[in-house]
C-alpha cells in the first residue's frame, strides 16, 4: 500500500528490557524474546519478527510459572514487531501490530505514539493527532509526542497549536534543536525572518552539532511587510483562542520590536494586558497610539475604563473630553462620558452627554436606556418613559429593559401596559419573584383578582416572608368572596409587620429598589 512519506516520524523504542526482565529467565519465552532483541538491535528485522512471534506463542503454550506473561509485556512484544515492520517500510503491518499493542495495554504511552507514527505514514493526520494526544494522556512529558503534534499541526496550517506543541517539546527536552528549527521554518514560511532567525540561532545554541534535515529546508519566500505582519497577528490570535496569552504577548512584543508603528498590535496587546489586570502596562500601550490612528478612540475608551476601575473618575473624564474635542461625532465617547459624569454626581451634564450620544447613536438601545435612567434621576418620568420605550423597541430581547419599562408604567398608573411587559418578562424569567409580584399587582389593580392569586401564591412559595404578597393575596381573596382565607393571609401579614416595624409595606418599594440597582449596574 502506498503511503504519504512527507510527514514520517521515527517509531519510538522502549528501554529494551524495562519491565521485561523476566523474559530472559531461562524459559522458551525468554530465549525467543532474547534472540528477537539481539536480531532487532542488529537491524535483522525479519529474524527479529520471527523470534518475537515465537515468544508470543511460547507464552500461550508454555505452562511454566516463569513463562506467565502480563499485558504490559505482551504489548511490548507487539510494539517491537511493529517497529521491525516499520523499519522495513511495511506500515500496513506496523499499524496492525501497534493496534494490538494499545488494545493489549491501553496505558502504554509509547504504543500510542507509534500508532500515531503509523497513521501519519498513511497520511491520516487527524487519526495521528488523536493517537499522539492519547500518548500525552499517559505521559505528558513525552517529547516525541509534542514534537510530532507540532509537525502535524504545522502541516494543517494550525499555527497556534503547532507553536504550543513545539514549545512544549522544547520544555520537555531543553537540549533539542529540532522543534526550534521547525518553529523557525514556520516563521520563515510566512516571511517573519527575524523570528525565524532567532529560532535557528537558538537551535544551534542548544545543540551545536545539529544539522537541519535537507529535505525539509524551504526556499525563502519574498513577502510584503504587511503579509508578514498578518502572520504575527494570526499567530497571536490562535494562541489567545487556545488560552496561551503569555505566548501571544511574546508575539505581539516581537512584532512591535520589528515595527514599533504597528499600532493595532499595541491596542491588542493593551487589551491582553488589561484582561490580566496589569493596568499600568496596558495604559502604557494605549497611550502610545497617536491621534491619527484608527485605534486612537478605542484606546482612549479602554484607558477611561481602566481609570474608572482604578477609581480615577476625573482623570478618566478629562481623557475622554480631550478625545471628544478631536472626534466630536463619536457617540461612544459621549456615552462613556455620561457614565463618568453620573459617577461624579454631575447629573445635568450627564443628561446632556447621554442626549448627545442618542443623537449620534440613534440605534443603540443602551444609549436610550441610560438616557431614560438619567431622566428618572432628575424627575422627568415622561421623558424617561419615551426613552425606555425606544430602548425596548431596539432590543426587545433584553428583558431587564422591559421590567424597568413595566415599573415605569406602574408609576404612571398604566397597569394594562405594565402587565403586558411583565407577562413577557415572566415568560423568559419564570422563577423571578419580583416580576411575578409586579404582574400580580397589575392584575389586582385591573380588578382581575383571580389572575393575581396564583402569582402571589407563587411568590410566597419561594419567599414565605414576602409581606407585600401576603397583604395583596389576602385582599384578593376578600375580593372574590373567600373571607376566611383572606383574613388568614392578612393576619399573617400583620404578624410579619409587627415583627419588623422598619420593613416597608408599600407594595412598590422593593421593586423600585431592584430597578435602581439594575440600572446602576448597567451604568
């Protein structure tokens, strides 16, 4: 059978007698295995295979105590037969023996590795990758498995995973030049010659006698600087997606050392540092982005967010104010400025900032929502109602907006409109106590106590000490003529009220607190 020889790895031998010392203790099994090893070491593979097969047969027919064979030992024999076949380029036969080895002893890491080698020889890269990964499950420091995974992923043009496994191979065997050499080829193939040269130099440093595989040498490719820069970005993104942020940071720094004016890299590096809460380093990268660059506004927004987290609200606002003078048409700047002005308790300027953001971002539901919130702060509830209606229209699936809109309708006495909003919220938040309570309140005010009762009872099942639900449930039962049950709930309400004189008993109080809390977290 023809095999793909462009990605062939060497099979891995076990320490010759490791775990198999009993094979040479004078039995027919031991004699056959010993002759097989001697032939194998002299590269007499046909003879070696015959002797190893004889050892397997002896293990089945020999009744001596010493001839008993364990699964690990049988797997070792299959592995050596597979290797002998592989060295004769009989990959079909080798694959069969390696499968026998892993089935006999699933814990033998070297057998899984060699199985991956056979799959790679057949061009079955996905199955080779799975086998190499399985080998690492049983021996996470197996150099050969990491290196082979790097080669496979490089073949598949998955730069991030190739980079990580080459790096792991270097960690597993610090004096190995080969993974560094292939990392260099990977960089070189994408025109990143400076990174490639570092890898080649490092390969010679750790292994001065290393000679690169001539068949693997690649012709230098002339690429534009932009194409090379895209290689850095691609590799960094792959590394971030796979969770290797330190390696991604190293690539961004290498790119910036080569091209300090690569401001996109500074912005992305700043984001990476900010996620690691390395605030000062992040601010330093953002600060280096000049006003003419397209990432300037975004970098200032990020800087203001970092300063806000550091409780430096005035500095954050001043930064955005200066940026807004250069970019007066950017709505996100005014949206962030409004939040900072709210933090500084400068409510009138905050309203003006949000109004400006709505003008510039007419389709942004957050801008309308925050403007509505600020209108509630300064007592303009009619205006707040209009702003929140628009926010819900733009983002009908954001049910926290619907809850606040419903609450505003309750304050305005529009219980019919409020009930519609709360009913939609409850469809998606069926276990929310306050939404159930508010919808029950709306039905009560609409003179539909029969619809209110199951909602108030649902609230009390979740919170038996919900005083407002007790009060209104009692009132609803009185409305439908069930006097005894209504009075019973009202007595429980009176008992709770006496226990906690400071508890607010007006029904909307708790809902209002929740609403403001939700708005503050949004802002």
